[in-house]
C-alpha cells in the first residue's frame, strides 16, 4: 500500500497529474468536525514526516500522521485505514 507521502510526491511530480486538483483532509483540532482540507496548490513543501501548507496567509506544518484522506479531482486516492470518522 502506498503511503500518503509517496502519493503526494507522485501527484506533485508526475506530469500526468495536476497537483492543484489534489486535496488533503487532515485532523485540525478546533476546526468544525476537527477536520480541515487544503488543495495541492497550497502545499508548499513535502518532507519526510510533515508537509508545510499556506494557511490563512501563514505557514502551517502538518505531520503526515494527521492526514486522513487524499482526493484527486473528487476521487478518493488514499484513506487512512484506522480513521473512525464515517464518510459523509
């Protein structure tokens, strides 16, 4: 099974994909439902254990273990297997 990190790297670097069409949902304590999402064009860096995103005109660091769902053009590409939150 591909990791969320490996999938995001592929979506970013493979010319067959438009990274702007990717969306990452992550745990964000205090947000509605404790979840937030960011589009690929707001992801600044992908490192080994975290990603840096542009969030409310600032940088925010998201550890990969907080990622719950990755979609591409509306299609689920990756979902955390132990995520207890049901799909809407």
